């Protein structure tokens, strides 16, 4: 075989490996909440067991993440959670509701490079916007508070925690005030062919009602490139380890699709 032909053959053989490595890197970036990567996740959840009388809720979270460079050393990452909700009998025999829930908008100021020890972090404000289209889909309160995230990525592993605390500052005086802490410890493993296995909780503590809500989520996701568009597909299960007396119970499901727009 001629040397030129041999070089072409080696280059062609290496292309799939390079593409797979790029896909795995993108998949790993998705595990970092403050990665410099535009993404638009659509996350679907279904939970049941709201009692009485065994109501259910379908929740579609639309969660665009948009990073902005503010100088050579810092990014600000905008993370928005827009909930679209369909539910029935979640507060006794309360009937069915469908519409928009309250939006949570967060901004993380984050260094572009990890610390010397490999720590990635971000911190900033979080805002609660009373955008719910029905009284049973909204707290009808404006809120704000701090938010932060810290994580480390070592080889295929990503582990860390995200949290915020929101206090109500305005809104309908007839509705209960809000003082709520959200904690999300997470760990994930990304394979060389862009599969990611993840485990996390999305725990919320209601300081006014002295109640925990603790769903434990297990997900499996795969990043693929359709045409030129990177897309991540995910599916998983969730278990309610703790919930208010009238809250969800037992097992739920989670599925999602995320569109990525790398620079």
C-alpha cells in the first residue's frame, strides 16, 4: 500500500473516535450547570399519589441555559425554569388545571476556569416570578434569594451540588409567605460513547410549613447528533423519599430531550 493511501486510511479510521470523543465531551458538559454551553432542555415529569383522592401531576419544565461572557475571566449563566403543568385533584377534590406555573430565573457568576484544585463554581441571585395561570398553579408571590453551585469533574465523573433559598417579598397578601430552600446534590458518570448515568435529589424544605419534599431521581441519557444538531435524550425514574402529607407518593417517571448549541 502506498504511504499516502495508508495515511488516508489511518485518518479515516480515526474520525469516528474523534467524533465520539467530541460527543462525550458535550455530554459531560451537560452535567455541569454552569458550562459555557447554550442548551434548551425539555424535561417531563409525572407524579401521582396526591391524597386524597390519589391525584396526579404532569410537569414539563422548559429550561433554557444561556452563558454570557462578561470579561476574560468570568461568565454569567442565565438558567430559566418555565413549568407547564397539567394536574388533577392535587389538593383534595380540586378538579383539573392546565397552564403555566411560576417561573424561576437564576443568574450564576462563574469563573471561566476551574480553581487550582479543579473546583467549578458559580453564585448569584434567583428570582421567583408569579406567572402561574391558575391559583392552584401559582404561589402568587414575588420572591428572591441567593443561588449557588459547586462541582468537580474528574475523568468520566461529575459530582457536586446546586442550591438556592427564596423568600417572598411581594404578592397576594392572602397567600402564604414563602421561605424555601432547594438542594440538589448530584453525581453522574459519562462513558466514552456519550452515555450518562445520573443520580440526584431535588430536595425542598418549606420553612413556613416545616416540611421536606425529597424526590430521588435516577436517569440514563444518550447524546446523539441528528444532522448537525446535537441532542441528548434521557429517561429515568424518581422515588419520593419524603413529601408533605398531601403530596406525591411512591414512584414517578422522568424523560427529556435537550438541544445543544455549542460555540
